C-alpha cells in the first residue's frame, strides 16, 4: 500500500518575533521530516537554537508492505519552515529511510531509521525513531 501526507501553513499579518514561540511553525523529527532532528528545520537564532517560522510545508510518501504481524516501510519526506509567511519550495529539505513495523491489537509499534539527503552543517547522518502508531 502507498500512503502519502501533505501539510502547509501560513501566518499572516504579524512579524515572527511578535509571535509567541509556541505559535510558530517548526519542522523536523519523527512526525515531520524524518532524518532531521526534532524542530531542527527552519530558522535558527545566533546560538543555533530553532526559533520557528511563519510558514511551513511538508510532504511524505511511504510504501507500506505487511506480512503477517510485521511490516517494512521505505519512505521519503520533504519540508521546511520559513521566516516569511510564504513557504518556499526551492529550499525543501529531504529525508529518506526505512522502517519496521510490528502490528499489535492497539496499533503498530514502529522503528524508523532515516538520513537527511541534503544536510546542512551540524545535521546528523542518521536518526532513529521509535514509537507506537503510524507516522501519519
């Protein structure tokens, strides 16, 4: 089975620094673009900490193959968050990997291993995600 996800958001009419950090968009991590650290996509402050943005775009595609109580899932994710209120498709970050699933009565237990395809300086080479439920 093929599964896909797309997400986009924009905040208009206010400067980013006038927005509470909890209201900004952040990208990266197991529920976003796998291969990148949690909230590590998008703008950073001078100390290298994520500050979030006013817009976001994310895309994901998975090929889910199940055999009995187990499954294997190759995937590719893309996305970023931006300081501007309009997402920019030309600066997408890509992550790809493979996951294993163990299907239980309450949902799949998953382990995903991903790598950034176009890393920036400071991005890790491999990221591991362990959770319960589908990525999307």
